[in-house]
C-alpha cells in the first residue's frame, strides 16, 4: 500500500522541494497552501501523514489539528520555528504527534515520517512489547531489559517509561507524562524531572549525556528508537 | 528641618499676651504709684508710672502705650495729684507728668513697635522661606513627573499647599496623587493670565510657564491649614514648579533621544552585519547551486559532492545567524520574569552536548559535571542557546583536534559552568568589547561569525540574574575560559516520594 502524505504549508519553496523528494521516496504526496484547502483535501481522501505548518495565512494551525484528528487515523507532524516552544506544546496537547524544527534536513524529516508511520501501524496492531537495539519492554509483564539484563523499575518509573515507549521516537509533552505518572497535569514538574533522572541513571550509559531519553527543552522528552537488529 | 507649624492656641496666646500683660502692668504701676503717693513720695510715684507706661509701650506697641499713657495721666491727675478727685492743669506738677507720660509712651512705643514689626516681618519671611525650602528640597531629587506629583502631595508639603495635581500642556495628567485625581475635569479649562480660581472645586489653577511657553497646569485644592497657607509665596512656588517640570521634561527628552540614538546605532550595525554575514553564505550557495545546474555534466562526482556540502554548510550558517537575530529580538523585547520556569542546567547541558557532538566531530569535548542536577529559574530554550553559543565559539576559535573542557559545579546558591578551549585566546585590548553586539575580535574578524553569540549569551544570563565573564589567556598563555554563574532556584533539591 502506498502511504499518503499531505503537506499544508503556504511557503511554495518548502512544498515545492518536499513534494518531489517525498515522491521519490515512494510516498504519494499532495500539497495545499492554506488550512481550508488542506482540510478539504483530507476530507476528500484519507492521508497517513500530515505535515502542518503552524503559521498558516487563513486559520490557526492548532484549530486545524482537532478537525483533522476527527477525520481518520493519521499522524500529524508540526513544522515550526525553534523558538515557538509554547506554540509547539499547545499543538502537541491539541493532538499533534510530533514536531520538527525549521530548517530541517531531509534525513531528519524522513526519519520522523517513518517513526510516525510505524507508530500508526503499531497502534492498529495493539502491540504489547517495545523493542529497540538495546531496550526491550514487555508492557503486560511490566518487565524492562537493557542489553539483555533485567532492570528493576519502581511502578511510577515504569509508567513513565511505558508512556515514552508507546510513542517511541516522538516527543511526549510534560503534561502527558504527568498524566501518565500522577494522573494530574498540575503536579509540580520537579517530580517529573527527578523521575526522568532516576530512569536515566538506570538506563543510560552516561546519565549526564543521555542517548535514550532525550530532552526537548521546554516541550518534553523523546525516547530514541534505534530499530532492533533483526 | 524647622517646625513651621504651631498650635492655634499658642498663636492666640502670643497674640493676646501683650494686651493682658499690659493691663496687668498698668494695674501694678497704678498700685505702685498710689502706694508711693500714700507714703508721700510724689517723685517716685510719678517715676513708677513713667516706667510702667514705657514698658507697656515697649511690649505692646505704640497704640497700647499711648492708651496706657493717657489713662495713666488721667488717673495720676485725678486720683494721685492734689486736688484729689478733680482734673486740674494749673501747675507744672500737673502738666509735666501728663506730657512726660505720653512722650515716654510715644517714644518707647514707636521704638518697640518698629522692632516688633521687623521681627514679625522676619518671622513671616522665615516661614515663607521654610515652606519654599521644603518644597525645593523635595523637588530637587525629582526626575520624573509622577514623582513630582507624589512629592507635592507629601505630608510635609500638602497641609500648606493643598491637594496637588499636575497636567501637561495637552491636559493629560502627569502622574497621579495617591488618593486619586479630583480635578481631572478642570484640566482642560482655558484661563487668561497666570492663575484662575474654580469655586465649585475650591481649587486654584496655575499656568506653568518657561521660555518655551506653557508647559503645564498645576492645580491646588484647599489647604488644611488655611491660616498657614497665607504664608506661602505662590509666585515663587509656581516658578519652582515650572523649573522642576521643565527639568523633568528635558530629562525625558534626553533619554528618548539617547534611546533613538542607540537604536540607530544598532540598526547601522545590524545592516552592516546583514550585508556581510547574510551575503557571504548566500554567495557561496548561489555559486555552488548555479555550478551544479549549468555544469553538472562537466563536474566529476567528488566536486559535485563538495559543492553540495558547501550548500548545506552555508545553510546551517545562515540558520545560526537568523537564530541569533531572533534571540536578539527577544532580548530587545525584554524577558518577562513571570514566564520563567524551573530548568535543570545539568539536563540542558546534556542535550546541548549531544547535539554539539553530532554536528562537530573535529573537537574532543571533556566534561566534568559535579552535580546530579542544578535547577535555576529560566527559559529552557534560552538556557540551551547560552551554552550552545559558548560551545560553538569554543569550537570555532580553537584548532581542530584540540580539547574543549566543560565543567559544572555548584556553590551554596549558584551553579557555575565553565567552557575552556585551547584556542588562540583573545587579545587583551579586545576583552572589554567582546560582549558588544556585532563585535569581532581583530584576530577573528577574518573568520566566520557575527559577534552576536556572546552578547546574546550575556543578555540571557543576565536576564536570569546571573553573570558571565571571560578570562583569556586562560592557562599558559593559551585558550579562553568563559564562566557562567546562575542563581539556583530556591527549590533546587530532589523531590522523590514513592
């Protein structure tokens, strides 16, 4: 099945470049210049991935996210400037799956699209296991193995790691992690920082320079997915 | 400060004192005179009366002195000089006391009166001067119009002058008294002459003028101390106010001019920076891209790759530059202290290190982190930017293959981060100017860069209450050490509850 990508960006230079490149990678690409046309296109035909620019001329990108989400299962990736961390958080809390800072390299974008597509497929399969090169998590048995060795986690540490792993490769906002760990988004962020610190001490080779649980400043955390070697 | 106020009872006593004193004195001298007369000492009897009248003239002034003299001469003539109980003016004994008493009273009264008047004038002048002194003392320190309004409504001025409001020449209020504006409706009132009175508001309006024309309107309400308010020299007061208002206006103009000048300077620097730092990478990109397009058939694969790499590198350079410009804009706009959140510097450094290592493998970065976490109040993205800029600089200005050291340590209430490179260092003359926007050391001006990074780092560090310093050469005449110190958040402790 050919995966469909919808690009909603008012900048012709961006969509003009992405269209041929993504097409060459085997995706079916459609580009729209504003929110209204973008929404109409998504209603007309189902897309797997939407690349959405937050600074559209006609609508607030955040409103569009809710409307797109209501249509069908799709991954929404936000294209945004580095500085707009509050905008990003709002869009992610609104239901976007991930963001990518402009300007981006094509490798980075392709990787994000692959992660998003994999997750879309995984969700449909309701997997109960996470597997990357070094890390294996069995959700049902609440068991974590790092390079084969079992790692003991407290219940809260496991909840947080599961929340990150279920969105592996994509950013998870502070809010979502607080909900997963404490069932309350208003809990002091200090707790979350401390628990992420504990997780890193147990999982990272060098907790001061983490490679598994990455910090997205002002937004949240991201669990890296180096695909498991087959 | 002399106390220029007095209780009303005291004032009445002082006013009434001479009168009662005179009456008592008069009665005493009458009694004394009668006593001496009784003992048949007519000369002493007359002299006592003279003394009494003279003293009364001296303390109570000419009018009372004369009255006393007249009464004394009548009483003396009627009761004390033979024939008793009868007015006579036949002998010298009867004439002379009459004339003497009155002359004495006139002379002493005139002298005393003149003295008294002088003293009273001096006292009034002193009181007027005192109020003016208080006001000028307060106004001297004022540089802003709202402060002027506050000062004039202070407890040491307001009782004498009344509630004070100030309006500029467009009838807009300049500052607000702490108990609110009462005369806003009067502000636009047109009046001829220097002053006007509004009966319904019980207020006086004064036009404040300087050489340049009208600069505002001062409005005074009714003073609490109405008796004391007569002591105020309003002309001098208004002159003083006008001067102060003009000074405030001039200072305001000056700071605006200064701001405009600085923003012009910044614009000029920005333009010259744009022309260099934007156009250089653009030229490289244009040259590479056009070569690839026109000559693609003639280029061998290695050259093509090189050209493509150039395009990518120059794009990254442009990205860094625009990011810096954006940061500069954020700094110009000001950083709201209410938007700051807890940020872990150790965690942030981890993220910066990871991305810096990914971008540049030409330098080794050694790190020495002496604390599991160091939480400060800041903006997380800006903290990242601070250290990204410092590491970028260290990489750019030190030879390939050399080591850059990154150290983090904590004192009681500060986190200290050091970035030390083994580069050529900074010439001594350039050190003080390193943090200037768009400044590039003479030694580095040929290299890529735009001198924005350090000034932005400094701006961010200071916005979070910290400090940044540069030591160069650092050790053995080589390298540069940058030290950033940031105040720890009061909640910098691990909170773990199961």
